[in-house]
């Protein structure tokens, strides 16, 4: 029976491998500045995986119009698109950017470029694995207000069950503490005490379709901007059609022969 058990175990392992893998946070890098036309975040501490996704919360503080625009790039030649933004209050502009199926490697540096050097940039970049390598962005939402309860508002209903919900909260009046809402895990918080603004990123995995809302608590009554964006999980691995297995009788207990068609 040993051969039969090994065959059944192999089939079970193949079925497990076929299940969709949940999107996973890998690592982050963050930074902020006073007046500047660009901001290069520190290199990721570890090599970024080729095929993974990098999502960036990027903002610029400016207390008068016109609001600055932001673009994102890296030193590996990947392309960053705006998932949502700008969402703007009276003082700041917030974007969420993403690059998918990236070319990775060591010394991976993300740079924010600001259209107006009379602005104060802040950014957090996060690497995720197991996100779809084609057209991963699904739904978005964004809002701003002044209170201690930040909320992106609800996205439209997501199109597939397994998705990553990514949130960014940015306060634009006071440096403060931000606590991720129920169900979310905060991955990084960047506090610029000298200039009085804070950014936090958070995420959660979902396994059913529905509208998604990013929420957070701001420790000080403050102006905030909040964004949500959702990303589809990578497709499940395919399994080749099973080969026909013939189990023959054993001439004595404990012995069996298995023949698999090739």
C-alpha cells in the first residue's frame, strides 16, 4: 500500500498548489522632505522580487493653489500608474500609484517627482507578492474631511473574490498618530514633525466580492485625505490533466503495484 499512499499524497499536494495564494506584504520604504521638487525614498532593504507589485502612497503639501502634480518612477525602469488621485483638500494632494509585474532586484529606489518645488513631499512604497501580473487594479475611492475619523468612502463592488485592499491616510495640518481601522493592518507610518504632516499605509485581504472602505482613527482633530484601491489576486496555478492510474491486486498483503500511463 505504500505506493498507493504516495500517489494519493502527490495528488493532494498538487491540489493545494493550485489554490490561489493570498496577496502578501513583503517590505516597505518611506520618506519625507521640506520644500523640494523630488523625493528619492531609501532603497528597499531587501531585493524586490521580479513579478511582484509596488504600491506607493505619494503626497505633496502646498498651502495655496495651484495644487502640484506628482509622478513616480524607479531606477529599474518600471512604469507607475495612478490608481487614484489627486484627492485634494485645502493643503495637500494625495495619490496612490502602482507598478505591477515589476523588474526587481537589489538597490531598488522609488522616486517622487513634484511639479512645484514649493511643495513638501511625503511617500511610502510597499512591495506585495501574488498580485495579478496583468491589469491588477480593480476599484478605488477617495475622500477628505476634518475630524478624527478618516474614511475613503466606499468603492464600487469588487469584480473578483480574492483581492488586496490598500489604504493611504494623509493628514495635512498637524503631525499626528494614525490607527488603522478594523480589519486593516498598518504597514508603515511616516511622520514629518517639522512640517506637520503624517502618512500611513494599511491593507487587508478579502475573499468575497463587495464594496470596500478604508477607515482609520486620527489621534488629533485634523485635516485628512484617505484613499482606497483594490488589486486582484494572481490566478491560481493550473494543474495538468491527471494521468490514469491503474492499481493492480497484490499477491500477498502489503504489496501493490501501480502503473501510470505516460
